[in-house]
């Protein structure tokens, strides 16, 4: 305790002397986020050291055993909301550890791809004090096998992942650590074991779009969508050269984790997963983007008739999806429009909004419907688009949402077994009418990032997502003091920012689908949004695998 307390005091003093949380805060290629304060940062540190750090640096050689971890391990532990990811290497490991420097350099380049908005740094730390302080003050610490993490690990409170080559119960320093300290860190199995279902933490994070005319027929709907969402598709005239609307002819390829693909969903597969988890309803709650996803899913399932996009009609709908040969028999597919995930105490009607700072948004009541449902349900929610630059409002609102989930489970035990997913918000694309293809990688997208009221504050959406992910991670760690279920993440962000094509005002829309002003956030159907649902079904399958195998549910990264 004396060592731990003193390390924490020194770390606090050191933290107050540096400019920004021990590392320079810089969101790469996103200067519009510079208004964010230090509290918005999330610093993750990977510390590389030797199994034993007793080498004499004045010597030319020394035995330094260094054991790297596979890249998927880092992706599992380092949150995608990290604003800074630092690779810190002990001088002993850098000089004597075989493969240590190479591993650090490979991680440096890999992290640039995995965390494209974060500042990635790589340093050989010559001063032990500076090395320790970076580990102690980081929000997340990941340590491959090595004794350098010993003292910093026991001085931390949470989000500490220490790998040990020897079982913690056999002759390691962990056997001498008080039990209440061990509860503050995680000692995963070594060597790392990729568990079935872990793909949901990796899928759709590194990849690219590729044209696939052979797959295109399966990406069309049985019947077209009515109204403006289906206008581009209805007006499309097929030719021998272009038998399908171009935005419906791409597939998503995983660049790194090919064993975790996003495959095109089918009704049978969705029914299988709903039945496997005993889910009798799928409830979407959110704004127009969520409505587009719900209509996309209904269309894939051949159930998009009588869904009206007329602004004079209440947008909420429910469809019954039959699942022959399953225990559940069928499930409900429902959508409730609520632009801000809040309930002001009134019910809107078409043309008469009821929420938002200027009372221009629609917030139909949803919490009672959610909390009183008799069976288990899958709930997909989103918020962010209608908060503009109101950071404090968004923070308060998301905390209230998590509180509502907990209260509902406390009042109705059935809610504890629900599956909850938060879908990340995806910004639109500037001048989408000029694009007729996809971006090859994030580097093509980032110079076109826009923010401000004219662009509906799209630039605020990534940090809003980051905040939501942090709260979800904290919530999922509260296993013994919460009532509600874990919150899973549905994150189509990277997939979608690489799709400037297919918007309602896209080049494929045609003159009869012209909107004024241009609509470069919402997509036509079918199109890129369908892949949100393909991703959803894959994630649902992973959740079922985890629960069937009684594997611990990894907090969302």
C-alpha cells in the first residue's frame, strides 16, 4: 500500500506539470475538434519491456526475453474512442530485446490504420520515472509479458491488462499482491486465446469496399421502397453495362481479420439468431438515420409495404416477421422515432414537433413501450445528430439513457436479458452529388471533413461517438452493481465514411429525385445503409456464441 499510494501521489504531481495528460493532444486531420478540453481525451499506453529488466546498459549484449502479443489483442483492449495511443519501450527492451523495436514499429503503423483519428506515438523512454508516470496516468494500459509493468499496474484502478507467461498462481509477483489490488487489473490467459464471438470487437474496423457484380443481385430488394428513400432506385434504368444502381454493387472486405467478415444477411440467418437468443422483438429507436436502417431491414426481409414516408403520417411502424421452423415462430420489427433519445412529456404529431432547443425535433415516447414489453428484445438506439454542438446536453442525455436502462431492468427482470446495441453516428459527405464511387481509405475522406452549423455539425459526431463508447465501457464493467444488461456496439462508422456515393442527393439519384437543399447525409435505399444491417446480424451471431459458451463478455472497445 505504501508503494502504491506514493506512486499515485507522484503521478498526480507529474500529470499537473505536463501540458496535456502526459502526451500532446492532437486529433490528426481534424482541427475542428481543437475546442475539446483535456477531460475529453482518452490516452491508451502499450508498454514493452523485457521479462527481466536487470540488464546493464553499458554492456553490448544481455539476455532480454521479449514476447510480443498478436495485433488483435491490442484491438480488444485499446478502446476505439482513444484520442492518443502511445507505444512506450524500455531502453533495455529497445537495445537487447530481440524483435522488441520491430514490434513497436509495426504497432506504430498498425495503430495508424486501426485508430485513424488518434495521435499515435512511439518512444523509447530513457527515464524510469517518466516511463512509470505514463503507465500510471494512462486511461488504458496494456502490457505484454515483462516485469516493467509491475509497480505501475498495482498503482492503477482499472483498464489495466497485464499478460504473464507464467500462471499468476505460480511463482510470479502477482502471488505477493494483495487481493484487493488484483481486482483492479485484468490478467488475461497467456498465450492469448481468441474466443469464438470476439469477432464483434474487430469486424468492420479495417477494410475497404470492392465492386462485386456477382454479389449485386443479392443486394437488391424484393420490392422497391416507396417515397424519397427509394426514388433513385425506382428511377434507375438498367442497361447491359449497368444492370444495377452503382451504390448497390459493392461488398465490404476485411483487410486484416479475414476470419471476421461482414457477410450479406438473409432472413433465415436473422431468424436463427433471434431464435437462438430467444428474442421476440427488434426495436429501433432514433432519428431519420435509424428509420432508414429500420426500413432497410424491413425491405431486405420483403416487408416494406405500407411504410409511409409522407411527412403528414406518423413515421413509427411495426412489422411481423415469420420465422418458420423456430421456437419463437416470429418476431416484431418495430421503429419509434425519437431524434434525441429523450421524452419531454408530450407526444408530437406530424407537423408539430415537441423537442430540441428550438422545438424542431420529434421525440415520440418510447421508454414505456420498451420497459413494459413482455418478452426478450433486441433494441438498437442512436443519438447524436440532433445535438449540434451542445456537448453538455449530449453528455447529460446519454447518461440519462443509461440510467433509464438500469431503472427499467430494476423494475422488470425481463429487461436484464435484453440485447442492447448503440449504433454510432456517421457524418455526411460534402458535395456528395459529385461522387460516383467509394473512398479507398480514410486518408481520402479526412481532407473533406466539415463542421459547423451549415454542415449540421457533422464534425461533432465522432467525439460524440467517443463519449458514448467510454460510457458504454464503464457501464459494461459494472457487473455487480447494475441492473441492466451490457450495451453492445454497432459501429458502421468506418464502413460508411468511405461511402460518399448513394446519398439522396448523390449522382445516381437522377433529376426527378432532386432535393433542396441537397441531402448528403441520408442515403437512398438500397445502398450503404443495408450493410449496417449485415453487420448487425453478424454481431448478433457473435453475442449468441459468447452466451452459449458462457464466455465472459469483454467490455466494448
